[in-house]
């Protein structure tokens, strides 16, 4: 059985919401799955991703292949980097403590970048609202045209 880590679509029309699942490669997209690893909501800015790193890492080590989008999500959340570091531990390049130290340093830096992106998106939304509320509203029927049409 070939296992794949892929997205399972939920949500209504034009409002996608995805579960990140491990499923048999032969099962349909929204069909039977083996285990749910997390969720992905692309509509929020930045996209909201909730993922169980340990479960995802276990499935990658078992040989499950992620789809292209899930590969990007796993990379974004650091699962692929953690797998890379643990492979270095297996090969004897460094010990597990050094690997975890590298991962926590990367994770802290990555979290800072995400906070900056989120703050920037919120600020842009506020600026758009300010511009929209400051724009003058046009009258439905100008009074000058109503008086002038009678003559």
C-alpha cells in the first residue's frame, strides 16, 4: 500500500478549507483516509496551518510521499528540515542535542517572520479601511439637475 500525505477539501463553494491527511494513494481525494495530521485554511492572510509535526515526521519516515502542496506546507512548518537534521544524526554528523538546537533556532526565527507578516497584513487591512471610510459619498440625485430640468 502506497501512502500519500495530501489535502482533503472541505468547505463550501469558493470557500476552501482543507484537512491534511494520510491516505492510500488509490482512495479518492475526499474519501477514506488513514490519519488526520492537521488543517490548512488558505483564505486567511497569511494562510492558517495547524499541523502535528510528530505525526507528520513519523509518516515521512515510514515512507509516505507528500503531494506538491503538502510538501510546501511541511517545509513551511519545518517538518522537512527536522527530517533532514535527524538524518544527519543517524549518519553521525552531529548529535541529537545539536540537531534540536539548530531546529529551535530556526523555529524561533521563522516564528518572528510569521509575526511580522501577520502584523503587516493587519496594518494593510486597516489602511484600506481608512481609505474606504475617508472617501466622500456621492449623492443619489443631485438637486441642481432637478431644478434646471423644469425650464
